[in-house]
C-alpha cells in the first residue's frame, strides 16, 4: 500500500512513517511544513518527502499531485499538538483548516481511507478549568471510564475545541462521500515509555499513549477490515489501559504538583500504602463525587485506566503495547 503521512517531521507522524516502512511492502509520501529532520532514517526507493503548508489549498493540491503512486490511505498527523505557547486563534485555525483541506482533497480524489489525529481533550480534560472539569465529570450520566459514544464534547481551549470540530468535519465528509472511511484517533500525551511518569497527573487521568502504539493505531486505522467499520466515521480512544502511577510519580507530585493540585491529592492518600492505591482511591481524592461504573474495577487496588479502549480493540484490532 502507498500511504500519505502528514506531520512526518513530528513525533507521531515520523514514528508512523518508520513503522509503516519497517513492515515491508509499503511506501510513503511523507509531508510536513518543516524540513525532514537531519537524523531521520533515509526514505527507501518508492517513498518521498514533500514539504507543504497544509492550510494552503494550492500546496495541498501540489502535495497530492506530487505522489509517484496512487494513494491508498491518508494518515493526517500534521497539527498543532497542544495549546501551549501559541496564539489560540492560530492553534484553532491551523488544526481545523489543515484537517479539512487534507480530508476533503483526499475524498474528492477518490481516496477512501483516512486517519486523523484527534485527542482525549475533545471531552474537555487536560486544559480545562479544574473546578469545571470536576463538575462536568460528576454530571456524566454514565460515569467513568470515558467512552467515545457516551462522553459529550466539553472543550474550553482552542486546541481542545479544534478536535471535536475536526470530528464533526469527518462526519460531514462521510455523508458527502458515502464510501469514505475516517478513523479519528483520540491520543493522549504521546511519548516514549521513559517519559510517561513525569507527564501523568490527575488532570490527565494519569494516562498517556506510547509512541509505537500510536503509530500502529495509525496503520490499523487504514488497514483494518472489520465488518463493523468498512465506511463512515468513528472516533477511538487510543490510550494506555492502566493508570501510570508509581514511586517516581509520587516523588514528582510532591516536587512539582502544587499548581495542579497533586500535593493535595496525595495528602488525602498519605495514610494508604502507595503500592495499594488504586483507581478508585485516586478518583475519590481528585474528583470527589465522580462515579465509576460497576464492574470496571475488579479489586480495591486495581489501577485500570479511565478511558475505555474496547472500541479500538473491536474495530481496529488495536491494543496498547505497554
């Protein structure tokens, strides 16, 4: 298969290019607004890199025209990855415009498989006001874990807001092009395992996505052939199945967590042996009054994650590696 991968100079896009090529038998048209990194692996014969600004229609058309082979699937990872240190208007507009440009152009040229980067923050998580976030989760009809088809969109910041808009664009495109299939992958703090602990806090539901697992989800979003997902748009949580809490996390919480409320949370749990703190304890300490569905946790110290990844397992055959 021949894949077009955007954001190829970034973390997820770059790792996705490497993953696809490592499988053998595939080729890639890689693109980014930035040049290909000097330390990137050389692209093999049949694959190519094309630098483009995806917010500009002429450059998007030139990108598709540059492909040396018919494109079987588009993996759109080229986006602003968070709202930090960027004007909110730019963050929102780049993500929404680039996404529509890439997906509409693909569909209008007869490409039937698309993957796009979404985020768990479509629900209003990491970058929302802490009090409103807790209130929103207390009012969830179905409780935790979060599920794609049960949890409403409640974003506040520009980055998070761009994600449900991109998913709504996908719904519309699949109505306009009935044979189109789009997988919106809701990643969460994508990083390599060695960085995972320091990134996990209560505002993130102590969760993350391992980089190689994200790359594999991108590939499966194009290639999976489950009967329940042959066309149309579906969103998928793509996260670790268990909470990322350990001794290192405990130390980091005391050192840097005051602004995020981590210290206060661990104060509530200081009488509990740390290794025995489970998901239920953490939710009660950080989100008092938020319910967890019956049967989700098997034992008191169960550290099962707070995102339900079963839809990705069922329709994409995906599971987190770590």
